[in-house]
C-alpha cells in the first residue's frame, strides 16, 4: 500500500494513490480495499458505535434487512451505543417504523417516511417481479385487482393466504398465488404488528402503508436525492454498486447529473467510484473492532463488488444457496460465522485468529448478548475452524 497522503475532501487517506484514468483524462485517486473498507464501516456506524437514536440510525442506513424478526435488532446492537431492543420495538408499535418489501424485493424495516418514499422508487423492480407471474393472470384487470386488494387489506389486515382466497372469488380461473403476488407488487403493503416486535410473535398480516401509517401516498423521490443518501451510508461506490443495493437498473444518468457535486475515485480494478466531498474516508490503518452482524446485513449486500468486506479467499463462505449466515467481522473484514445455541453464542472462525483477536471477539459477543438478553447467561463459545 502506497502512503501518498493525498487529501480528498474527507481527510488524508494513506490508502489513496494516483493512477491515470483510461481515455487520457486527468489522474484520479485510487482507493485500495482497506481504504474502501474503513470508509464503508464508518458510514455504516461499525467503525465506532454511534450515539444516534434508533430512528435516526434506521433513516441514515436507508433501512435494515428484515426477512426475519431479529436481524434489525442485531444490526442496531452492533452499531449503536446504548441501544436496547425496546427502542426499535417501541418505534414499530408507534408506527414510526414498519416492515415492507423494498430494496432487492426483500423485506426491510424503514422509517415511516421511507416506507412511503422509497417504495415508489423501486416500483420498476416490482413490475419485473410481476412479469414472472403474467401467465397466471390471464384476463385479470390489474387496476381492478389493486383497487379490490386495497379495500380488502384496509378493511382488515390480511395474510397472503387470505388475499389469495378473497381475490380468487373474483378471478376463479387465475393462479391464486399470482393474484396475491400482484397485490403485493401493485400496492405498498406493510406487515402490521405484532409481527416484528421484540419478544412478540404473530403471523405476517398486511395492509397498505398509507392506511397503517396514517399518511397519504407520496410520489417517488428524485433519484439524485437517493443517490446522495446511498453514498452517505455506503460510499464510496460505483453506479453498479447502487444498482445492486436497490435492485434497479439505469441509474447512470442520475450519477452523471450529480457528477459536478461529487468526488470521483477508482478502485484497484479501475472501476469509477463516486463519493460526497465531505464524507469520512478514514486512514486505512484505523482500528476496526470486531462486530457481530445478522444474516443478510446490508453491509454485505449493497455493493456489486463485496471485496471491501469479504476477502477473496472467503468469497461465498457466508452463504449457502439463498441463505446468508450471521457473520463476524475482525479488523473490518469477514472472519467468522456465529449462531445462537440456547443461551450461548457459538463462533466459528473461517481463518485462524490470533489470541488477541479471539479475546476481542469473545468480549464483543458477550456485549451483544448483554444488549439483546440482559438477564441471560452471556456465554460465548468457539467451534472448530470452518474450513472450506
């Protein structure tokens, strides 16, 4: 790593060096993997825990992956100083945050504003999803279906099975699953509580975001405004990175319109990266304490090239099929997997840790257990090295 001491708006980055841009343009700073790692960890509130309130953190991070109930709570426990699960659960109970299908066609916990704002932005992805079910919707008027589905779920929250049954009475020849998917794709449906509450339970029942949050629908935000928010939480990043995060295509034009307001870099592969001028880009040698992340954490899903967090030698080790494992970061990079085992937490390193790293991981694991289960045993155990 070349220590050039180049100042790039966010401070001096020793992992920044100069390389000529293809096409004969002026030289551009190159950010190596460690520089990108530290910058991204800082934006993700993982380099040091933040004092932000839970609602502000959810907004800054543009939502938290929430296929299951617990991951948003684990994600905030890793990121926030003084966090307690009741803080997020209370926000959900007060309908200030909610669970909704948005980015990459997956469930996220968003602030109320983002439920109403980001959902229209990703409608093209919902339209593509709906296209896969067209064969089962022959003869179905989608406008009429959306209107009827809205009446049904606003009269009382409905499960997907309930929607299939109710819509099937109107279109008995259509594929029941396709009818329910069409409702989910054409309407902004949120999961109502008690689903998602800490310590609670409940099946998935749906109503519209407008009805649940008590606010009217909003038009999609300007794409440029979301680009700026994405860079604040995940940058420096390429156009393809943001497209991966959002599950969208054709975002290049928005970046080009913003180009005069942004800094540009290159990664080690020559890919152009964009960033906010005043965003933090810490020294690559800044210490990065261990962190425990939930399955499907957005840190690991929001870039086309995940090498800034996942070392090439461990590529694919935190996934099996469509299932992501809970991960442990050491020195800012994927280094192990973890899982609950009764009252204990079991860590399986993917590479041999040093004695100091092992002790730091144990201490961080105990801390997380105290946050998520204050009255529990707080026992951290180590399994065998998980060899490939």
